[in-house]
């Protein structure tokens, strides 16, 4: 990979990613040498459900929205892949089609590895098998945590937890406030939580009255992390 293909900020997001940064230096270098950069405009489709997998990717800037289509034909957002996160390896392993749609959310930069190079990396570095196994174990644990929260915790607690996660991944510190850089409408938040927009709006207004957040058009600002932590533990 041409090192100039990524900006210094984008390269830092890749290098400091919690999974990538723990790989050995030879493996990291080999991945980077085989990778290429894709720059995508907002709402560009990366892949759609049912198509064969051709690439393994990491987000260097922006986000990737993973979604599905409801029985009524409505796009439902399931998660957002944040900078420093690698994705797309499962379908390359099992050879089955992609399970969901994926779109760029905002201007997005991806670091991509073609399927043939992915297989070459696995053949050359047995370490990569173990690293991807640990990565998918973490994904599975997170999925079970989400299912448990959905079935056992009230919406206010789940919303507070989601806002804290967004602040950790996309937060920009501005004095005592944390502005969440990812643009999300309340409908997007509601889809992530499996709730209606109206109920999410009610809970956000309650958080505002408590001084925990400030709601701006397509943005959230965290005013008190402690108050959100308290709400998340209720």
C-alpha cells in the first residue's frame, strides 16, 4: 500500500485500532502492503445482502452502516462500524453470501484487502487465524450482551448505554462536553435499540431535563457522563 494513500489521521485510526494494534509487526506490515484504499461518498453501497464476498475491510474514516430490510420493505440500521474496526471476514471464511447490506455513513475511507490476498495472508501467517478467532469471539459476546439487554433492561438504560458507546467511539471533547461526531437522527437511534422513534424521543427529553445530554439536529452532546452511567445501570 502506498503510505500516502491514507492521511496521517486515517493511518492513525488503523494503527491504533484495538484489534490491529495487537498483531505482530510482520503481519501488520503484510496486511498494509496488500491493502488498497477506497474513498466513498455518503450513502454509497459497499455490498448488498446475497452477493458473494470479495473484500476484507477496515474503516479508516467515517463509518459503515450495516442494515437489513424489514418485511414492509423499510431499511433498518443494525449497527455502525467505527474507525479502526475490521469487518467482512466471516463471509470470506465460510464462502457464503453477504448477510446484510452495507453503506458508507458520511464521507468514508476504507482500507480493503481482496479475497485472494486475504487467503494469502492466512497461508503466510498462522497468527491471523488465532487473531480472527478472538475477534469473532468478541463479536459473539457483544451480540449476546445486546440480546440480554434487549430482553432484560428498560429502554432508558439501553439508550444511555448506546449514547455512552457512541461517545466513546465518535466523541469529540469540547470543554466539559462531548460532542458525538456521528450524525444520527432519532429514527437511527431507535432502530439500533429496537424501539420506536417516539419512545426514544421521550427518553432523550428526560435525559435533557436531567442535564445528561443536549439534543441537536442529527447530533447528541453528552453533558454528564456520570448521569448517563447512572441511567445505564438502572
